[in-house]
């Protein structure tokens, strides 16, 4: 990523804008189709604010290795889809039971629990589909290595495993000595 920014905030905002546009392009529009409510829930949860620090780090790291901005943004979008899926599921009554996310009703409050679960599941699936689209730009082994990292850090020994710890230690009370 060329150093054309005078400060970190401008760089992060530039990536956030590019990311928003890419995710908007990657997520199908919810136009009177049988999946309309699902697509609305996906777009509602994904195309909102947030710090977008993860996407910035993806793009900044990619730039260090000569990876073009378009590929970096597509990879960042896939990572953000996984992040949003985790937030949707984390807000559910069976997890943290949060009514709001980023100042608006959480996905399950707006669309119902079943649709929220499905929206999260669909975003996770979309993330891997969009990573696979990079296959034409890079060697298959490179694309698979990137997907393997997403699986490793998003799965049982990563993000999902962390959520298990959150759920199973929730009832513990801590007292200070």
C-alpha cells in the first residue's frame, strides 16, 4: 500500500471506505427474491460502522509483501464477513444476549433468532467463497494456505474455541483477594 496518507486516521478511513464498497458489491442485493430476508439481515449486520482495524491491518500487511490493494481488500472483506458472523452469533440469547450492536438493534432483535443464525452462517460461507475467488490471481497453494489460516484461527482452537471459554466460564464469579 503506497504511503500517500499524512496520518493513520486517513489511511484507516480510506481502507474502511474501500472495504465498505467491496462488501456492498460482494453481498447480493435483497431484491424481491426468496432469500430477501436473509440477504437483508446479512447486509444490515455487515454494512454498518465499526473501527475496521482488522481490514486496515490486512491491507497494510499485504502492502509489505507487494500484494495489490484490490486483492487485499477482497481478503479483508472475507475476514470481515467472518468477524460479523461471530458478532451476530455472539449477540444471540444463547450466548451474550445483547440487544444492540454498534448503536442499532442486534441482528436477532431485528430479524429474529433463526434468521440471525442463518445470516451468520451465510456470511461464514461467503467468506470462504470469496477467498476461493483469489485462485486465479495467485497459485492455488497460496490461496489454500490463506484459507487454512482462516480455518485455524476461526475454528475450535481459535475464535470459536474462545467463544466456548466465554460461554463455559460465564457463571464463574471472581473475587479479589
